[in-house]
C-alpha cells in the first residue's frame, strides 16, 4: 500500500512539473534538457556544468543525514555502477549498491515561488516504481565555480542543492559564465568583481593622473611656466630621490650598526 501511494504521489509531482504549474504565475519554461526561459526573456542555462565524457561532474556527494552518496551530471548522461545514461544516481554507504533516480533524457524545469529558485527535475523508473529527483538551482553571482550539497530523500523525492552563477537569470550561456573572470568556460576566482586592493590601486592611479594633468595645465597656461617647471611641485619631485635615500639610511642606521657610522648631514 505504501509503495502504491508513493508512486501516485510521484506521478502527481511529475504531472505538475510537466505542466509547469506556478501559483504566482512566474515560470521558467523549458527550452531543452539544459535550460529554461522566464517570461522576460532571461534564461537559466546549466549546459556548461555537465561533463560529456560519461562521468558525473558532481560525484559521490555525501548526504550527511542518511549516509548515502549522490552523483549528478546536468545535460549529459553518465554511467556509474548500476546507473546508465543517468542524470542522478544514489549509492549506499559502502557504495556496493546503486540506484538510478534520474534519467538524463527525462529532465524538466520549474520555478519554486516559495524558495525563489529554479528546480531541475529528473525522473526514472516505471509508473509503478517512479523515482523523482529535484536539483535546486541556487543563484549566486559570485559562484563561478559551482558547489553542490546532497539534501537526501524528502517525502516523495530526492533532493540536491546546486549553487552557481549559472542559476542566475542570464548568468551563463551554453559555453559558461558570462561575467566571470576568464570569460566563457567559467572561473573559480572572482565572479567578475574587483578586490578591495584592485579598487584602491585604480583610485590611486586616477588621482595621480588627475594631479599631474590639472597641475600641468595650471602651471603652463595660468602661471605661464616653461620646460620642467610645468610639472607641479617640480622642486619636490627633483629632491624626492635624495630624500628617499636619506630617509632609508637614517632608518637603517637605527637597526644595522654599520649604518650608524654614516653622517646624516653628509648625505
């Protein structure tokens, strides 16, 4: 009786998935096995996250709550133990047995208005023994390198959470992330953002460039200076190398004995 109810519940869930039923009206309509499109024209495309060499991109991810291992590969089927042409495969704790819980060729997409995520769903098995896996596609603009967790078996389905920039609308195309460092193909470092040090350097050189540009204009056209005198504070810049040398020797003289014999005034 329990098996019959389980199959009925799975069939209802799959039926809802195929019809793309959404309570609030927002939806991500499936385009192919790897992508879906929102009503505003933006897409979620996970093509670049899958391996096409019969091996899973995300292999043997442990579900801590149950001790089982999950493997997942978007778009392309993989083989692992008893699983063939699979999208999702589960193995027991000692990995001696495995069950296919999602076929690569049986994929669908829907938008979950409660969790605000796109779900990629896969089915496997017969009507009397239907298995359903849901992959929550969590958008993170900085996640140029995807990460995944196995949430384990829920009431009527198996669940994993995949965090990636490719889960964001128009975050990726079929070749990979659009705005990550290194362009298409993804990148694991910056997610397209600048570090604090990079921003500081940009601001510093901008200020220096403005200082010289404005200073030269003022010196030449306002103060009517010529030659090297058009450089703002030219005397300071001429003396700068000697001042740096004097300061360096003075500081070293406090730390290294042989520098103490040198006279600061003689420099």
